[in-house]
């Protein structure tokens, strides 16, 4: 009843094409609420101890999926990266995920992506940058496996500042089966064998939508540097099976900001997301994680609802790149417009979004 009271006022506002997605989200959060308020005893400290006990690279916090700053001309703005790093560190972020979906990776050339990573490494390797304590993870996936391998080799050459790599699968010529997907990702991961590798599961963008438990079963022992999955999907049953695979062998990261709390309840270790770029949202997401791990579900749910409201505002514009960059621009970081085929918000849309954020208390009036 408490859950329905919190959310029933939003039900008539859900568009038909979003109803299945929101139904999954509602069920997931309801499951979290029921489990944590039942007689079942969850030994939450064991989750933290499990992460802490891993000797290999292990993510158990928020990772900001960074935007790629552009000039109005569409050229990449490398000069803004130092300011970007300082802002994220000051806001409480300790890890960044560069050149992913939020970073418009597939709209960038290979030389541009290499230049972006090199600039991040230059910034973080400087004495001032080292004080920021930011860990760098680089996305290397492309529609061309050989280009992805080239990016992986480049990232490895910048280790240890580059701590890990990730890759989504090709999304034009799709891997037809799980074995083909494993072979494809092994070809990419093997180009940087000494770096931890994360498979980037985002079927809404790639249309590669195999069960990730099946992927882990086939990839285990084959992709020798496979370290985990950046799981950007709503299938929490599959997610939970991945967490349980080989006694939580793989580092499982939630990639949907709006269901962070639900993913944590299913065993997520950490999270990678685009709205973790926003200085006013980072403390809210930390509150979700901290209160969940402390067993305070009511406070965690309250914080998660703030995130759900923000993501819903973002989705209302149906222009991911434009709306996302508008949110970052509103923090004072002039990251510019997205690159075609994505479009920036119009001046009217920008003003309307800013007003909504102000009215809901995200931005000052």
C-alpha cells in the first residue's frame, strides 16, 4: 500500500509504448520493498565484504558515463576535459566511463576517440589530476571489430591510468548466436589481455538481446580477462542469475539509473550511468546506495524516486543526446550540442526542461 500510494498518481501519465517498461520497473521496486520489509534476513555487510575481498579490479561505486564535449561546429572539445574531471571529482564521483553511449562513441571517429582518451590520461596523470582520484574506464566497442581491437590496444598502451575497458557488440551486422557473440567479444578483449574487460549489454541500442547468464556460461574461461558486465537493461531476473553465476564471480554493474535500487537488491556491485554526471544528482544516487547498504529501505526508496522523476523528464523529450547534454550544460559545464544524427533541444525545449528542473527542486530558481 505504501508503494502504491507513492506511485499511483503517475500511472495515468504513462504512454502506452512505455507501459511494459514501467510495469517491469514498478514490479522490480515492489519486489525490493517487499523483500526488505519481510522476515527474510539479508546480511547486507556480506555484499560489501564480497566486493572488498576481490583481489582483482572490482567496481562497487558510481561510475559517471561522461559526455563528450563538442564545439558548436561539431568538433570535439578536448580543452573541457580538465574542467569536467574537476567537477566530477568535486561532486563525489571516483570513476569515469569514457566514450560510451553518453559519450556518443559510435558518432566519433577512431582518431577522435583516441584523442579523447589521451587527453583524459594526460589530465589524470598530472600532479593536479592525480589528486582528483578518478579511475578511468574506456569503452572501445564499434561496429567494426578491427577498429575495436585498435582502440583496445591503444587503451592498453595508456595503462595503468586506463584501468579497464568495455565494449558493446556490433549493432549493424549482429552476432547471430551466443557463441558468435562470445567469439566477437573475445577478439576485442584479447587485444588488451592485461586489462579487465567488461561486456556492455545495452540491447535497446544494439538489438543484441541474449540472456547474459547464457553469455557468461559460454564466455567463462574463454574470454580470460572478462571481469563483468555493464548491464543496461530491465531484465532483473537475468541480472540476478548473472550475479549468482559461479558464486558471484563477475563484477555486475547496473546501467539503468532509474532502477539502481532494484538492481542493488538483486546483487549489483556498482553502477554506470549518464545522470551520474550531474552534480545535483550524484549525492542522491550515493544516498540510494548508502541507505540500501545500511538497510534503510525507506530512505533509499525516497532517494530513488528523485532519480526516477529526473529520468522520466529526460525521456519525455525523446531526444537522448540533446536532453542529456542539456542537463549537463545546465550544471555550468559548457559541453555543447550532440553530434548528428542526434539533435540538440530547441531553445523552447531547453527553457521548458530547465523550468521543470527548477520547479521540482533539482536546480535553483
